[in-house]
C-alpha cells in the first residue's frame, strides 16, 4: 500500500495505518474508502433450526484471521487493503461461502442452490450508483 498525505499535518504517512503516525489524525477518508460491506441475509437459518443451530456469522481471510463477526441479517463491514480472498461462515448448516472482495465494494449473498436447511450462497458485487 502506498503513502498518503495527512490532511491535518500534511506529512507523508503510511496509508495502511488508521491514523497518521505523526499527529494521530484519523486517515478517515482513506480508511472509509476501503471498507467492504456485505449484506448478510436474515433468512439463512429459519424455523425450528434456529433453535438448534447458531445464527452467528464469521468472516475470515485465508489465514483464518477474523475480519468480522456478527449475526445473520446484519450488514458486515471490514477493512481490506487489497483484493482479499475471504470465507463467510454463515451459521446453521449453510455451506461456507468463498469469494474475493475488493476494497470499497459492496456485496450481497444470493442463494444459488441447496435445499431449505443447507442453502448454498454466492457472493455478488452490488454496482455502485
Ligand atoms: Zn498528521
């Protein structure tokens, strides 16, 4: 990742950081632009299976680092520096979803198969208006 100029002290600082290393000013615009957002469906685990299976959702990268944790029906948001291969563990017995996300993009999950209890989802990019 490249260098950015801090909007507060105008010194050149590391774009990977959340805050300027000289004055501590948050590099918000840079950071915000790289947040990936994923809409997690709320109806992955339905009916009685909600009593039996977790509705927790976890998103990890290929080194199993957790990028986001939440629940079905929430909007996931996390920071990536570059295109990143992720796995979304959807909870219940839904098949985990693999895909690549790019900084600043929005995604949704579309059901592409599977039966009621074991749905299969694919990651789809939502075009920005
Ligand atoms: Zn600064």
